[in-house]
C-alpha cells in the first residue's frame, strides 16, 4: 500500500511538471508573438499622387504616398543639389505602386521608390531646382480617411525659392570694362589681356543686373575703343565719362580693371574712389568687401585716387582692380570662367547692398 501511494505521488509530481512546462511554452509563444507584432508593423505603400499648389505665396508641388498603417518611421538620407533621398523603415511596396513616378507641376522631375534590404525602402525625388535653398522642402505624415484603406500619407512638399525683389531693381548702373580695342591694358605672363578679363566679367555682371531688374549702360560691349580706333588715352577716358553723362538716369559708375606690376610677387585686389559725393567711398567699400570675400585674394584695401573716370563722372563711382595679371597665380585665376563668375556675383551683391542702404554710408 505504501509503495502504491509513493508511485501515485510520483505521478502527481510528473503531472505538475508537465503542466508547468505547457504553461511556460504557451507564455513564451504569446510573448514572442506579441513582440513580433510590435516589431513587425509593416507599412504597405499603396499609392502615390501629386498636385501643384501655392504655399506661403510660393509655387510648390505636393507628393503624397498612401499606406495602410500609421506611424511611419522615416529619415532624410541626403539633401543634395537636385536630389532628395528619404529612408523609409518597415515598409513593403504594393505591386500596383509604380517604381517611378512623374509628379505634376514643374518643380520635380521624377520620384522613385526602391526596396532597400528586407523591410526598408529609399524614396528619391529629383528636382528641377536646387534642394539647397532655404526651406526647399517640407516632410510630414498626415492621417488618411478612417473608412478607407489608406490610413496615413507621407507628404513631401517641394517649394520654389522665395522670390524677393533685388534692391537693384529699377536702378541704373554704368559699367565700364577697362581698356579695349587698340588698348590691351596689362598683359600676363601667359598672354592673358586685361581688356579681355574686364570685358568678360563686365558682360556677366550686365546679365546678372538685368536679371535683377536693373537698367545697365555699358561703355563697350565688344573688343573696341569707346571713342574710336587709335584714339589718345585722354580722349578714350573722356568718351567713357561721356557715356555716363549722356544718361542722366544713371546712378553709379563702375570701372572694371586688372592690375600689374614689375614685381611678379605683387598680389591682391583693391578698390578706388574719389570723394566728389558723399557716397563714392561707401560704394568702393562695399565693392571691396564683396570682392575680398568671393575672390579670396589678399585685400589691399579701399584707396583714394584721382583717376579721370572717378573725378569727372557726376555720380558715385568706383574703379576695381580684380587682381594682378603680372602674378602667375592670379593670372591663372583671372582666366578661369568659374572665378570670373564669382567676381561678377560679388559685384552684384555689392551693388545690391549699396541700393539697399539707400546709397549712403
């Protein structure tokens, strides 16, 4: 009888151990399924659409990607000149979702959505304009219709650059490319001529000012003398001043030059003025600041000079020396089209600052 009771008690312990084992397995299964559900909330990307609109007075295009779940996790991967890349986590692409899409409007060229790994994707938007300007894009999620299959949208707004009128708009500027025609001006070691650099920078400056809404008067637009071929230096200088005086609407006069010296180590840029008005020195100072920052050359300063074109014009005037052609390193820079563009942009910025400040110090 005692042995029977022992065997029965042993069996009861076995049953208890089996029960505990079953409960443990069930709880582990529930736990694992619960954590798997939390981690595995896959967002199925179902649709893509776009439309043009206006945001804060700016042209924009809105791109909407619909999905079947809320709380999408995303991150900006790259914000480059003309490409925006966004990483999307825990997503699957619906079979009906196109891998490439052309949005409406004129601000974006193409949208692509490509799988990345097992449960991620990369959204790429290629733009016609730059993504680098301030407030170029905005990203957010917004809820869909609770009665629809689409529960949430990823919304990307692409915005055109804000348009602000240039301070130079409506103003008149005389640009005087130094030398020209029979007068080459300074000549560098490799043969680069001052008249050619001055004309190239001045013509690009003319284009930029026109785009800004300014009126531009050029003393020359080609490789010619302003007066006539072979004219004396004094007559040539007088002809440049005459161009300015023939346009009473002109407000400032800018003469563009390159420097030269017998010592090839001479280097840097500088600006000149003659104080016939209260604004001459201020104009030369603004030009000096912008050229120094953009060109990166040694700044020789803002200097007083009795140059004819500065004294005889009846409006604020400045003469700029962009660099030394007699310096081989600076000659190489001055021959470079990209560097000439930087100089022209700098001159525009200085002129805009001048008019923004009312032409006063």
